[in-house]
C-alpha cells in the first residue's frame, strides 16, 4: 500500500483544516518545500498536494509551490484543488505532478472529466470522491449533492477510472480513525484502486487499511500534530 503524506497549501504555507472548515486553518510550516524534503528524507515516496486557495478560487493557484517541490525532491506527487479547465490541467502536469485528483469537475462536468480521462489516461487522472454522510460533496466541500458515494465511484469505474481518493469529511482532522467499514463497501467495486483519507491516526489504522485492500492511505494531521512520526510510517513503506 502506498503511504502518502498530505501537504495542504494556503497562501504559500503548509496548513491543515478540520472537516474542511477554512476558519480552522492552522499553519504548520511556512516552507512547504522543507516539509517535502523531510518526507523524502524519511524514505516516503509519495505526496498529496492540495491547493486550498485553488479550491476557493476555482482555478489552480499554488503551482509555483508544486514546481519547487517537484524540482527539489524526487517525491511522486498527486495534485488537487482548483482544477477546472484544460489550462489548469496542463499547468499542473507541466509543474511536475505525476497524477491529478479531480473532484468538483467530476461532479459538475462529467463530459469534461471523461475527456481528460481519455486524453491523459487512468494512471494520471484520479477521481476525487469526498463525502459527508455518504453523499458526494464538491467545491472545496462547500456544496453537497444527492450522489451516493458507492454509486458515484461505481459509475466512474464503468467509464474507465482506476484510482479514487475518498475522504470522509466527518473524519477529516478529527484524529479518530478512518471509515474502514465504508471503505470495505467501496472495495467491493471490481477493479477500483482506493486511496483512503481522513482520520488516519495510528500505525494500526494504516495496517488495517492495507489489510482490507486499500491501494493507498493519505496521512496528514496526525503527522503535523506529532501523534504519528515520519519514522513510524516509513517502516511501512
């Protein structure tokens, strides 16, 4: 299973939110490249960069940070937040992202999302499927929908998507463990590679997600708060 460290970027700084609430922003480091190098120095190969400014402004904003991290480390980066157009997608890939996570566009413009999937392929385009009470949310988690998480992912799997990043918003930043039972449901969708996010707090959580068959796990706040140590999770890589 891939161990993936989250770097949420706002105003050029490494921050974390709780349940996606921007009023809860906490700055952990003013130099995201420094954090990325610490991740790499501990043998972790993957990073999930989220452009929080981009999510708010509905366009990619922090691509210069992406450039610096891609040039300054060997991390394999997936990038999400603010990707709404062909230009946004081109900027992100040109800036060094290996994969992109598209959530809002998959909710709002299925046709465009499928075009991107067809053009760039299933190894580069990942489905962002964030949910609250089993319903898909979008636009920086500000808009809810009636789309059921299982059906949403299954429909896109039938259209060729391979990877889905799923964050349970109720778990995000709460440090109370991930939504293992719901992830088990999602993993019944044949051929889906699930990346779990939200609430991962301990080595035991990571091991359980690996045991049920997750392809990856994104770890954020538990690291920044010192509950988990990079050395702890590097042993699982």
